[in-house]
């Protein structure tokens, strides 16, 4: 894998400059350590009576920002979850040896015969797993004390407890995607009573990109703040690409197994069979995929309304299943075999992300009969999966005009019994090619504010080509803005505090603190430095804003006015 | 002025490639021609029974996209409004000769003694001015026929008539900023029952940039879709910079006159006087500035609540006035002399943009006593200005959490009697440095949906430095997305049709049509071409999406499925 000077593997880029360091918070129920990134501030800031000389932030970069860990992408990152002892105790070996093509010697595991292994299984039984404690600590960002005294908003006014996590998972309102065969995972939770999450799609196509590039993109995505990564590879070497990504990924990995199944039948949708699909699920389950997108909700009765649309079916999985159904004159085999699918998922604790095969591909098609018809079926499938203690989330649109977005969230809550919603955008217009990441962040903020739990990023290349590394960064950061804006609107104390510290730093002209507290410290620092340079400024950072110059700096003038009587 | 190969003055860039051409629609009441950009489509598209082989779009680029016009930035663009005969008939000469420093020999004009000249004056008298007819034609985009049969939404279901424009202006719900001394202007309308508009700020500071650069940025801003431009220059040569910008600008130019006044007193706020400010207003009025931001609403009683804030006063004009009030122990002289200000404005038909000196500079300060206290005063000033037939819009925030944005719009409508709202963002978080253009477009879409009439753009350099030409383009395009998304949500038939044609082109794999119908055709084309090249594809554009390759193209599969029985 190429190591450029911007590579996250390079030590000088691990910690976002010298003002950040990796910290770990120990569990009290389990022998676990939760990694966070702590930003050292240049001066103390006061908020609600508490003094902050540092600020711990939610960190998705895993060991890549830990200087004590050494990396070898061919060996993968450390299997942290194995150290917690829970998986080994609660599961059996699924094979005698590691499968062919495995990068490690670890033997895959499965649920014990007749016994459950999923987070939902344990949650319903009242058991707090290591994963539940992990996410509770993680969500709190070590701000429990501050939160208790200064929380805003209803749900977030108190710190997250492991028991609250358990209850939300038991209720189906949140999920922790964590295949027992992905021991490298740092668990995270998806649910609307937690921090809004974002997903980054990577994956090569028949047209481009190598395995090394995809692994690098997945690391890069975590580095910038992706909470989960979907490997949507469709070209050659799907199995090996996925193995590399999983073994190097501290975040949950999702896939759309029908893509690999289709490759196995040479791209001919109508040749797909249940048996082939089932074997693909098991193959990926043993590798450690944390969640599967499964398009089981598109039924034959939905096809006539979909055919009336402006842009038909724009979900890849959906169009494959539609073609299969019509060519074979049969009902969707993913629907027909959903019980058997759940039996596989519950054996490894794989969450199901129920695909919205009929998401609108243009604003004209939004909220139509086809889309909401499928959503109702996804609600039925949710109930079915929950009976197997399989964790469920629901995928959502797509292209939706701004004023029609809230209805999507309302209907999803109603039809799908509050299972977490995971949307692609929505994009609020069709004409933003080249800027669809912005388009998506607009709709994404609105739907996350209304209760969507995870936003799938969109990059500037959407509709035009596959994203490169810069597109991944741009897509991730912009959707982190959307997710963070929704967290603020929902009253998250940690989100409010972050902004408050930033604004105090801004008012104090503490430039380094401003950069470090920004979502993309490197870009903020770069733009500022370039501007100063272009203006011929040298020496120390100025005590005025570089947009306006000394005489017109409002913050400077405002402070001066304050001292006058 | 440097002419790069991306320069809008270069003929090859005037028309966005060969598929666009400048068209003109003649007035019926006045001898005027309204320019539009017509995109030629590669094939006919059908919408609501009407066939479209071309699509006329709202065009802010003025003569810069007209191949019949030649340019010399030192001479300025043609004074189109002079050809309509109205200004000469209704006004008098304001001087004997053109003022010193003027780029043309045109002698400035003023209202006839004892007689009105403003659009509001004529609107109240029932007169439809050329400017009113111009904006009515412009808003309709030559889609009157289609709109009548296929309009969506209440307000937009019928074409805009000159009479409707007149009534909205008479009511104060819309404005046409059009100083009679800016004859180069192509009139446009700002009001919530019309297309959402965007403004681009340019202007040098003491720290950087030349006159030529600023003129180029202003042309560049119109080229990408800015509806108005504010010249916020604060450094040397303010007068000359403005003269160049005005003489080369087909869009309304706004300024904040206090900036020039402050330069005249060497940057010492407390040394400002009413007389000096008044003379500055007149100087700029004679040059042709179309709207003035005036911070007349910040009063001494607002200062104590503002001093309690996290980030104080972040409006430059606001901080200047606050310092002046405190240092001199007197009330804001802009408030005290507001009647006299209105007398100047009505003499030249300059619109007033009542500045929100107390807009929040951090989400913690949003919707506070200081902000809404000032907004109430802006409402009083609105009534006072309307008594002089001065057109008014109201400036708004700033940094506002997503869930607190709607309240801003509601209070503005209530306090300010439905005068158009013109907001900076709002930014929905404080921590997006380097990406504040996206941050702003998120809040901007929401407030425009609720009725904001014009969004001031924010560039990626916000909080960090002055925008360069690339930042201007990025800021403009991203805010056009926000404005367009709001237009769609508000039911604009033209906006819906634009998206529908785009999606038909997308479904037909008509790549050139997709590029041409995008908000930034050049970027869309570039990203697509780069992706194809990276994938090794040569020859004709493919009939599948370049993101997924032929086997996984959902639109291709979806079409194939449709043909099966």
C-alpha cells in the first residue's frame, strides 16, 4: 500500500498535530478500554463552572491514532474484542481451521447450538455485554459530570448508561453491529437516542481501483470520522478485498451480499439462486461482516408502480431483484427465505440493514406508492427479524424534496416500529452533480434532526464516478457537519460544549485551538495559513480576524467597546 | 485585468459550452429585452404533454454570456436601462457633469424635486415600471404556458405578472434594488413569492487583493449564479474599486457605507460623524449603489445584553456603531438620523438593507434578547422607510442551531411586516471551519423554505481569510443548491421542471444534457471525464452509470426488467 505523506499510517498524521493525543477510558463491568482523542487547549476555557484545558472527542480512527500500535496492513489491526473474553465464552468454533484466504489464523466462531449470541438476545435477557458498556462510555466522551449539570434537551440531559444502551437494544430502537468474527471492531451504536452516525461507502467496480486503494480509503474514512464503512465492491477479488478491509477496520463493515452473488453467476441476475445467495451470506459471515444490506422488501406487486416512475429503480440490489422476479416469474427469494436468512444472521450476530430497493432516484419519484409500499414490507420483516433477536435497521432515500423529508421519517417510525433509520442523503434536488455531497448534507441534517440514526455519505462524485481518497474525505467531513448539526438541534450536551469551546477560542483569537476543534483541522489550518501568506502577514498569528483586517475586526472592536464605560 | 483561460470574458467560456445560447425575451409594456440562457437538449423530453428540445434558465450572467457584446472592463458594460427611457423621463440631473473618478461621461440623476422615483413610489401609484415588467418576464423563464398547465404549489401555480410584481412591491413584500444611477443593471426582485436569490460578498481588505481581482470576482460571481453582489471593500481605493465594480455589474451592488466612512476617519470608530456618513451615502448614491446595509437598529439599550454573549458583536458595522455609542455616550446616529437617511435613499431609489448588528456569532448566542430586541427596532425602521417609499429588506443571522431557525423567520415576518428577509446562512454549527459554505447552505435551505427571500453566501474561507475566485465559485454554487432546493420545496414549477429534465437525461444516459442541466456544468463534466479516464474507458460515453459499471448499473437493469413480461 502506498504511503503518501498524508497517509493516516504515517506517525506525523496520526494525532492531527501535536495538540491531540489518544486517551483510553477503562470499563468498570468489563476489561475494556475505550479510545478517544483528547485535544489539548492552549488556555483554560470555562463552561458552566467547569474549566476545560482539554476536550475529549468521539474518535472513529481506532488504533490508527494510537502511537503505541504498529501497523502492517497485511496482518491487520489487533483483535481488541478477543481480550474481553465474552465471545469465546458465549460461542463455539464454526470450523476446524481458519478458512482459505483468511489473513489471520483465528478460527471463526458461531453461536452455541440452541443458544443466542446477538446483542439483542443478551439485551432481552437483561445481560449487559462488553459492547454495550463500550458504546455507553464512548457516547459520553468523558463528559458525564458536565452533562449532569449542564445537559440541554430531554433525552440527552443525562449521561448514557450501559443499562440504557441495553434497554434501547432490547426495544429494537438501537443496534450495535458487531459480528463475533470481527474482533478488530471498536463497537458503536446506531439509534436515534444516541449520537448521529455516518457511513462511508467504498469499494471498487469492474471499472477501477485496486484492493490496496480500497483498504486505504476505508482507513482514511475512519480517520475523518466515518462511523461505519460499507464495502460495495463489485469487481474482481471481492472476497480478498473484503478480507483486507475487515482485518484493518476498527469500524463496523457492511456489505450488500447480492453483489458478490451476482459476480458468481457472471452478472446474470436471473441466474441467481437462493442456495448460492445463502452460501455467500455464510462466506461473508465467517469473515466478520457486521451488517448486510438485504433487499427483501421489494415484491412483485411493487413493480408496476415502480415502472411508472421517472427514474425506475435506482438501487443496485433492487434492480437485480426486480429483474430476477420478472425473468423467473417468482416472488423475491430474499423475502421467501427471510426466516432462513435470519437464522444465519443470528448465528454470528450480523445486523440486517433492510434495503430500500425502491428509494426514489429523482425528486419526482419521492414518497410514492412504490416507496412506501416497500417500507411497509420492511416493517413486517423487522418484526420477523426481531423474533430471531436479529438487530435491524432500515435503509431510506434517496432523492426527496426538502418539504417531503419529514414524512419519510414519520412513516418509517410508524411502519418499522422505531427500528433505526439509515438514509442516503436525502438529496433535495436532482441538479447538483459535482456537489451532491452538499446536496445530501442538506437533506441529511433535516432527516437526522427528525430522528434518522445514521446518514450514508454521498461524495462529490455521486452520479459521475467512483470516489477517490479526496472525495472520501470531503464526503465524510460534510456529513459529519450534518450529523453534528442534528446532534446540536437534538440537544446533545457534548455537541453544544464542542461548539462553545470553539466559539470561545474564536473570540480569544486562539487560532490553534480553533483549528484543533474544527472537524477538519488540517484544512482549517491550511486555508488560514494560505490567507495570511497571501496577505503578506508574517510572524505570530494575529489578534484580529484575517477576513477583515485589524481596523474592521468586529470581535476586536466588540471587545474594545465592552471595556468602555 | 488578467484573462485566464477560465475567464468569463473569454468567448469560449461565455456560453457554458456549445449547448447553451443567450436568448432575449421582449417586453410588451416597455422596449426592453430580458436575457436568458437557453440550454439545447440532445433529444426531446416530454413533461406534462409538452415537448422540450431546449430549456431556458434564469440567467444572472448578463452581457458576459452574450456573444454580441464586447467587453472592456475600463469602459464598463452597456447601460441597458437608459434605453428604456423611463429614468430620463422621471428624474432630473443631479449634477452638471460626471463626478470626479467616474468611468463614464454619464451625468448622475436624482428624483425630480417634490416627486418620487422609487419602485415603491410607482407601485403604490399603480404604475408598472420597466423594472417590474423585466423581473416578471425574468422570473417566468419563458415557461408561462407550461406553468399554467402544470404548476405545483399555491403561490407559484400561475405565471408571474407585472401587476403581481407591482402589488408585492407596493405591499413592501418584495423589492427591486435598482439605483437610477446604475443603468447597467438587469433588474431582479427579492421577495418570498419569487425565486429565492443569493448574494455574493466580495471586496478587498487592508490585508489583500487588488481592484482588478475584485472586479473579476464580481463578474465571476454573476457567471456562477449570484443574484446580487456586495462590495465590502475596506482597504485603500474603496471609491475606485466600487466604480469599477458598478460599471461592470449587471446585478445589483450593495455596500455597507460605514466602512468607507470609517476609512475616512482613519479607522477610529468614535471619530465618525453624521455629516461624514451622510456625505458618504451621497457619494455612493451618485455612483449607483443599489442597496445600502445600514446598522440603524442597534441601540444603546441592546449593548448590555450583547456584552453577556459568548462572542459579543460579530457584525463589523455593528461593532463600529457599538463602539461609537459607548465612546461618545450617545444614541446610534444612524437611528437618530434615519429620516434624513431615507430622504437620500428615496432620491435615487436605493433600497435599505437593515443590518442585523446583533446577529449571533455562535450558536450559543442565537435567538437571544439582543438579537430579537434589535429585530423589533428594524421593524419600526421598516415602517419609517416605507413612509418615504424606500424599499426595505431585513438582514438576518448568522449562527443558529437548526431547530431554532424557524423562529427567526416567524419573528422577522411578525416584527418587520413581511419585508423581505436576507440572511447570512444561518450556520448550524460553529465547528465547520473550512466547510462553512456547506454549513451555511444547510441552514440557508431551511430558512429559505420558511420564507427567507435571499441568502448571503458563505465561502470555504469564512472565519479564516478572504475568498479567492475558486472560493467565490464554490460559495455561489453551493448556495444556489440551497436556494433551488427551497424553490422546489415551495413548489416553483420552473424548479421542478429543471429537475425533471435532469432526471430524464440521467435515466436516458444523456451525459451532455446532464452536464448542461447541472448548476456547475464544467465541474460535472470534469469529474465524469476524469472518472472514465481513470477507469481506462475510451470512446463514446457509456450507456451505464460510471459509478457501478455495466453489470451493476441499476438504471440499466431497471430498464431491462421493464421490458420483461
